C-alpha cells in the first residue's frame, strides 16, 4: 500500500512539466513530473497538460493507488463564500497527521500538518512561508489515503517498439534512387501523432514512351504512404532501367 506522506516535487530529468497538476501528483505519489503528466494525459486524452480539472487529478490519483475523500464544504458556484486557505489551515476541519490535496486560487497544493508543498515552492516549506498564497479562496479539499500499491507500468501504456524496418527501407530506397537517377519527393503535413507522409517515386522520363511490353509499371500511380512500398516502386524502376540500358542517357 502506498504511504500518503508529503514529498518534495520530483523534477523529471527529461520532459519536466512545470504546471501544478503534475506537481501535486508528484508530491503525493512520488512519481516525477513527466510521469505524472503522462498519467494525466492517459486520463484526460489531452496532448498537453497545463490546467487540470478536479476530476483529472482525482482520477489520476486513483489510478496511482490513492483514495481522495472530500474534506471541506465549499460552494463551487460562488468562490467568494468559500474560506481562504489561511482560515482552513487554522481551523479544526483537519487533523495534523493526514495528507490533504487543496485547490485554492486556481492552484493545486498539498498539506500535511504544518508542512506545505506545491509546484511553486517545489520543496517542503511551512504553511506560513511567504510563497504560500494564504488569502486564496478554497474551491476543494480532499483527504488523501493510500489504498493499494500500483506500479507505474500498470498505469501507463507500454511504449510501442520503434519499427526500424521502415528506416532501413527508406535508406535503401534513397540509395538506389541516387544510383539510378530516380526521383523521390516527400511531402509531410501535420505534427506528432497526426503527422502524415506522402512519398512520390518518379521513374525514368522515357518510361511512359516505351512499347506496350515495357511501359512504366506505375504510370499514373506514383504515390505511397509507406517507405517499404516506396522501396518496391524504386526496385521495379531499377529493373526497368537495367533491362533497357540503351535508353539510359
């Protein structure tokens, strides 16, 4: 079972996320900010993790093995009626041992006793530290308990192994194209997962003018979206060229 204790923000060596949602997960679960952001993306289906909703954070904590129970009465429709962070901290609605996740001033923060941590402080500080926005109005407070031990690998989908066969096909196609003066055009559009590639392979200029038995095998069909298929086109053109050496300038 995971222990619900206050921890400093664990900054990721690569892919650090500076926003307060991933920081809160890091403080509670001990994962780094990149791993925390990956869990939130798994929940929200967002490509970028910046602002995070209550549901996204609470669901992410649940996936990591933590239970969140509401620990403050708030009015979600009128924040001005809600207590300030200072008044809640100084009140009697909490005990000094439990870990609390707090949404106040559109910012996630975590408190245990008189110790405080968030994405701004990064380290554990006193609840009276100057960086703590004590005048911020609370919009939600949850008591956090560890209920089961969860491996991060069981939460995040396994990274797909990179298909190196496409790279090898691309390298061979370009090498043959250069050797036999075959033109390859590559058109890309989109970014990241939405990135698409169109590959156009042009055979010899004389190919469409050969007799019926030696016509361009891909006449009017030079497009493909896969380098392995592009290599097949190039190899067919190589066969055509080597079979008609007298037509090669």
